[in-house]
């Protein structure tokens, strides 16, 4: 009944954009960095906190759980929800032509 739509975004796209050996990717990297900063800022506070500790702070899930005083599964759920939100936003930006295909 409904056609399945293929995603135009993949993690490899971001890895390619961020590749340091490609000198001509600076504008794309700058656009992605702006997107990422904005997208993380707009996450719910608890998800933003977990993303900051995990991705930017380099901590693992048990360490974050201990620091926040919550169960590790709570950290995992918050991280998964944040990833889903960021992925959906990245897909929308990719479809809008913000990121090269």
C-alpha cells in the first residue's frame, strides 16, 4: 500500500564529511558542526546531559549512571532517545540539501 522510502542519510556521509584528509570538505564540516551544536542544544535537558558526558566527555554508560545517580539502563534509554532525535533531525537536514549527498 505504501512505498518504503529509503533514507538519504547515513553515518558514512558524516564520516566522509569529517574526514581530515579531504581539504575541500571544510564548508560541509562547518555546516555539520553548526547543525550538531544546535541539535544538541535543543535536546531535552536529561538527554543533552547524557550526550555531553558520553560523546563529548568520553565517559561510558556505567560511569555516567554513577555520576548522575541513576540506573545504567536509564542512561542507555536517554542516550538512545537522543540518538533517535539527532538522527531524525540529520535526515531532515540531509533531505533539505544541507549536507552533500
